[in-house]
């Protein structure tokens, strides 16, 4: 189960963002779903994949 959990730094690398960006996204209700255990924040691989899918742009749809 913990194999598919990424901490904030790992998730930021996957999303090619800075960890601070993920912090801002969480506080503004944007970005991928996350899991909070105490003060620690984790992201499931599935949630990161789902979030990336929502960022896709179809250039022919413009």
C-alpha cells in the first residue's frame, strides 16, 4: 500500500513543479488529491496520474 504513496518532494518531481507549488495548490483547493497524516502530506500515484490527465489539452479543440 505504501509503495504507491509519494511525499511532497517526490510528487513535485513527478509533476515537474516545486514543492512550494503543491503547498499553494493545497491551500487554494487546486492540484491533485492528497492524504494528510499528522503534518505529513502524501499523494497516491493514481491521484497524480488523474490530475495530469485533467491538464491535457487537445490542440485540435481550439
